């Protein structure tokens, strides 16, 4: 191998290394890298924006729900809620005619 071929191989390796570093940076910046699913018992139940840089978030940790105020500088605990009760079934039982009749009779 002469010097031109060695230089070409070194430049190709540096290019590939730079490309890998750029992809790793983009993946971290874009949020594509996440820990294993199920490793955390933290869930974000909902958020509501209050302006350009502040919001309210409801977060569930184990059996406790936290209402958090989030700004660019800090996160503040606003309220602590007990675990959410099991929601009733959303599908009505019975057939459509019975359900329609019960709904119309209530109004």
C-alpha cells in the first residue's frame, strides 16, 4: 500500500466515525434514545400549556398523582392527588334500543 491508499482509508474511517457521532447526537437530541420500557413507574397523564414557557402537568408515580407547575426555570408541586378510581365501563350494556330508550326517558 502506498501513502495515497493509506490516507484514503484513514479519511474514510474518520468520515464513518464522524457520521456515527452525528447520528448519536441527533438521536439523543430528537428523543429517539429511551430507556427500556417498563423500567420506570412514571407516567405523564396530561399537560396543559399556560403560555409560551409555562404549563401544568399531571404525573402519576405508583399510586399517587402529582399536579406540577412547569416553567423554564423550575418544576413546582402544586397538589397531590390520590390514585384514580377505576373508571366505569364506557360501553353501555344491553342493546341499542334499550340504551336509546333509557337515554330519551331521562331527558
